[in-house]
């Protein structure tokens, strides 16, 4: 399940040797892109990448590697959105177990615009389609990150725009999507 892309990028499932590099991509995104840093109740998977993604056969962490460095990540977890902070109806629509949630779709800024996110999401989608028990692919995104909203609109169907209701509180720009099988 490894794909070589132009310019020497390789998209593949993460190995134990990729854990530190993947964690660095994730933490840099929390601090530098999102501006709020590591939040334990939201980011437990980042502390235990091995247990969350590598040891669970229904979960997956994909990485894009360039010159031996992890430069992008995408995760799949068999859980729906949590209530709270997300609305109860959304958590009920996407129950854990049958929902494949895409998470940690992050690309280092200096490696963007090269098709890495799209290749990672397509590989994640292939994994979900081949895994037993999944009924849908769900994700939510912070649309304050440059290019995030247009990227997801090109690949997925909007389910709920939390900016219109203020349900996440002021300043939170979360939009929820579903990717069709």
C-alpha cells in the first residue's frame, strides 16, 4: 500500500520508526497552524500513536515521507465525533464503530500544493472501503487553515457548518463533512 509520487514523495502506512516524525507534524500543526497547542482531551492519539493507530487493525496512520522525513499525516479511527463539543445529533448520526473518522490530515506548509493530502486521503479511503464494518467516512476541519475548506469541498459533502450556529463557541471555525464510498 505504498505509493510513490512525483518529486520523491512516498505515501505509505506509518511504521514504528515514523512515530516521532508524525508526532512532530501533528504538534507543529496544533501550535503553528491552529494556534492553541496540544489539548489532552482532543489529542490523546498524538501521545500514543503506536497504540492508537499501529496496534489497532481497524485504525491506520498514513505518512508522506520525503528524503527520509515525515512531512504529512492522515489517520483513520473507528469513532465518530464526540458530544460535547460537537452537537449530539452529529454524534448520533456518526456512531463509533461503524464510522471511519479521518483525522490528522496535516501537511507541512513547505510541502503543500503537491498532491500529498489528496493522495493520503485517497489511500485512507481505500483502507476504509476494504475494512469490514465501516458504513461511512466522516471528518471535521478547521477552516481557518489556508486551503482546508476548499480542499475538503473538492472531496467531500458538507454535513454541518458549525460557524453558522456558534455551537462550538466564538472563533471556532469547524465544518463537518462526509466522504462518499
